[in-house]
C-alpha cells in the first residue's frame, strides 16, 4: 500500500465512530490472528448500500468469521435475509457464535462449501451480492452473480485495487493480480452494468445491474 493510501486509510479509521462490543472484539481478534476482514470503513459502506437500495435479500460470497455478515444482517433488518458462505466448518462455527452474539443469527443462513456452488444452489434473485472470495475466482463471480441480481441490484467487491499491485509490471504474471485486472476490465466493458471503483481501503467496486 502506498504511503499516501496508507495515510488516508489511517485518517478514515480515526474518524469512524466506535463500534459496539461485538464488532470491536472481532476486529481485535482478526488483527491478532491475522484473519482478513473488510474492516469498519468497508463494513459501514456495505450497510449504507443496503439502506440506500432497500436490500432485503443479500448473498455474501466468502464470509469467513462473519464480520461483514453482521454489518449486512443488521442493515437488512428483521425482515431481511443474508446468506453466509465459506468452505470451512471451523469458520462456520465461529461465525455462528459471532452472529448469535450480535443478535442477528436468525436472519442469516450459513452455507458451508464452495461459495459459487452455494449461490447456484440457492433459488431466487438478490438485491445485493458481496464478493470477497479467492481473487482468481473474481471473473467467474461476475459471470455467475450478475444474472442473479435484480435490475437495480448491486454487486459489491472487495480488494479490487489489490494493495496497489495492479499498477506494477512485476506482478503481471501473478494469477490473482491478473484475475482482478480482468474482473475490473469486464465490469467497465459490460453495457448492462454501471461500475465505480472506490479507493477505500484495498479498493471496493460497486456494480449496478441496469438491465
């Protein structure tokens, strides 16, 4: 991460309101155990997009221990539903405990296994899909998730600036970097999508299905 971006990230974190006990504990645990989570700035962004779009049915691709799931589940409200996905039974058990402690377990369905396979197996359309799977899978996520969105729905994706590696020639042969580059290119090229990349944290893309 460049010094400029790192400095801005530190500033943004410094002005954010304090999180409640559950989120603060998960943030501390994740930092200590080196578990990747989206962090509070992106968490608030996810919740804001849920509120702005009136989303009630949300699918999360790659949920880990449920940090971002809590932000999404609180935002959809008691009548909403969030689908959590991860291949790890251990992560599922920890996420379940976190969701119960946050008081939102009753509105979250935990689907253990491949995230895209879980998406394919879940019927209906979604108001918002949040993508945070392994980076080599990003282009496939675009192809398979967009048709599951309602018109006007959002595909929100984390890590699309990949710690600045996208601009480095030395990373051209890296499979993850190449996949993110392809994902970003495809998002902007498709005429059925309206795309913006936000330089928040590690980069967040917001794709709206327009037809």
